[in-house]
C-alpha cells in the first residue's frame, strides 16, 4: 500500500511560496536530443488560450493553427531554465517532424493540465464544433 498523505490548510503566503512548476526531460530520437519541458503557469496558460481566440467582424472563433508548436514554445526550456524558443521561431518549429512535436506536446499538455475536455469546453463557449485531441497518446 502507498503512503498516506496528510493534508493541511495553508495560508496564502505558504501557497505562494510553494515551488510547484514541474519539469520533465523528453527524449526526441528524431533530433538526437533531450528537450526539457516544464509546466505552464496559470498566467501562461491563460495567455496561450487567449491568443487562440480570433475576433473578426464581431464573430469569435478559435484558431488552433500551430497550437502544438505554440504550447511547446511556451513550455520548452534550455539548460539554464530560460525559454528555448522565441515567438519568431514558433512557425518553423511547427514545420518539424510531427512525431517529435507530438512527443513534446503530449508532455507539455500533461504537465500543464490540458485535457481533451478543456478544449471541448473552450470551443463550446465560442460556438465552435472542433474535434481536437489534446494530451492523449
């Protein structure tokens, strides 16, 4: 049997002091490399999701074009803990091997709490019927 975790109530200061960003090294055989992926913060995830909403002529829709590369760019970090990719590198990143991107995307989405139901909820709010699979595989 596993260890029993005893939970306690924390103060706001204690919660804010918790170091809760998780990282995971991902082997990418297509590149002969290891890429470190970290969980997004709540603010980063909100910013990423807000950037997907496109408003045109009073109508709102969700643009998932290059979403995998955008999430990877937000979550990938170098050895010093800094972002690995710049905003200008998102488009060329999206043109890399799909299997390599899927491997990184799946880890980034899992560490950042994305699920298929999250996307369904977001698109339902905007009146879209998108069948997008996130965080699976």
